[in-house]
């Protein structure tokens, strides 16, 4: 983030660095050392910060929310939200809404029971908590067989979005646990693999939509809810665009949760379509089996946590997509047993490439129809860089081979490229200081910033 010429960024595990946004010079650093028992399945790191006035907010691997003075890096308050011994963890950037800072917990692969919590920005006191697995007596609890809800996962991997017009905040919820064997958690397993719309003041659920009922493919809804105002069938509507890990592109009414459109944006073999309420219709036999079942897309998904983008100028939705892949999903002979602090996932699927190999692409979709308009293909997979579009019809992104590039957002034609010498697995951002515009991208071990030249004279 850049505020008043100062760039705030993070490095693993929980370090915060303030830089001069023009020169890259260090202004101050802050390092939080997580508790030794803190652990996450996939990355020991934080994915960003939030800011309000002169306060920065850091969510840590040991499930703490910390406020810092943005001018000095001094710690202002430090709140423990959950027990890291049980492998609760915070990994994504918080979201500030009014006088609250909101964060969701990771730890699903360790059998936690997920939640989203809001904290007062001035005191660090928890204001509300929403359980991503309904507890006994709550609507949706019946979608978990027996006591499976106690360790059902449903974590939060990616920062949500906020709509000030409706005062709703939207969050994607991760997979149920154990990931790849659902025999012990029969039912739809709400609110896993869903988007939930919460009242930002109270945390009360307003609506939800479940992308993958009773998921056994690890298709987390770990994507950013993109909020767009469209004219939908001759009627102005506030919608949400969502490209899901399952290979489906969705349009939902963000005020009511009404299902408007669902359509594959890559090859998929698990769903035959949708019923009248928008529930996906599972293809018979599209489930894990002892002998293995080949499913498109594979466990890495058709997309993942990488940022998509919508441009109101082109009216296109841009997806970091992964196509032409397949997997074999295998159930173990026995149900996995839960042990506190240990992985609780089931047998990981073995992956098998199809004859066409695997490729990634930036895929431009018309959100009114779900139709593909163009592709920019990359040879390496998976493609983990986010996408940035600008008002000058530029599209910035990066590749696993270390290329940082710009495309014409209208047709996908390449305009500029530079090799930064390290794989790119982050989203670009742009900012202005003293009237000059810059664009930045973070590689594996370095941050790169480029000045944008004005029109030729």
C-alpha cells in the first residue's frame, strides 16, 4: 500500500516495512515473531496490511491482530484471537470497515472451526465473530453429520470486499475438513466453499451462496469478491463477479444473493449444470473413489487466490486461469482421524496430466454472457500472479518465469515486458507521488517499481 508517499509492505513471516515509495529507502521496520507452535499448511507468511488514518493493521501467523503507528512502526495494541496450538492462523490482509478491522482464520487443513472476527480499531477489542461452520441450534448446522462440524475447517484465505451502499461485507470460505474424504461429514457442509454476505456492523449473516456443496476436491472459495454495477437484462443491478476454483464463473446479485449466471470458464467434468435455484448438479460418479476418478479441473483449481480484475472501460472480467488439467482423486481405506495440531486432510490426490499438458492464461470474459473474449497464454503453470487493469486500457501481470508485462486490456495484445529474474506470485499495484505514476510488483525476494512514462510529445 502507498499512503502520502510511503509504501507499506510485508515479508515473511510477519515483518512490516515502511519505504519511501519513490526511492525505495527504508523508513522503519517492525518484526513480530510468532509463537513457536504457530503453523500453516501452505505458507508461513502474511499477505498484506490494512490502514486507517495513522494506524496499520497486521494479522499474524499465531492468530493475533496488531495495530502499529504508521509513522513510526510502534506497536499500539496486540490482540490474541485464537489458540495457535490448535493451528489457528491469520494469513491474509485485514479489511478496515468504519471503526472495525476484520480478519478470517486459516487452519482448515488442521481441523479448526473457522471464523471471521471484527476488532475495534482503537482498542483491539473483538466486536463480533461469525462462525463459518454453524454451531448447534444455528441454521445450517444440520448440514454436518454428527460431530463433524467441530473440526470442519471452512477457513478464510483471502481478504473480503465491502459495499458501503448496502453495508455488507463479502467473504469467500474455504474447504471443509478433511479435504478429500467426506464420508465422515455427510451433508452440504455449510458455509464451506461459499460466499457469505455479513452485516459489517454486527457480523450477522444476510445471505450466502455455496459454490461446491459437500466439496471433496479442495475447491476453496479462496477468491476475491469483485463488486460491479451492471445493466443486467435491461435492469440496473448490483452484482458480484466470481471465478471459482471449481472452473465455474458466476454472477450473483450482491444485495440478495440471487443466482444470475453460472458457466464454465475452463474445461470441467464435475457438474452437469444448475437447478432453478442455482445449485450445481453433480455428474453421477464425479466423486473420489478407491480406484481414482479423473476430474477437471484438478486440486490446484481453475484459478485460486490470485487477484482477478474488472474494467468498466472494456466491460470485461479478467481471470488468472488454468486450463487443460486433470487429476486422480483417491480415498483412503479409512477415514482420517482428528488429532489436535496435526494435519487433517485425507489422502492427497495424485495428479496426472492429460495429453495436451497444462497451461495457464489470462482469460477475458464477458460477464453478461460468461463467454470468452480473448486469451493470453503462458507456457508455465500454475500462473499465480494477480491482474491489474487501469483507466488507460492497460493490463499488468507477471509470469512464473519472472516476466512482468503489460497487455492491451481490449484485445490481450502484448505491449511491454521485462524480466525481473524471479517468479512472480503477487498482484501488481499502481500509485502516484507528486504527479508521477508508478507500478510495483513483488517477486519472490524483491520488490520492483517502475515509472510510467507520459504520452510522447
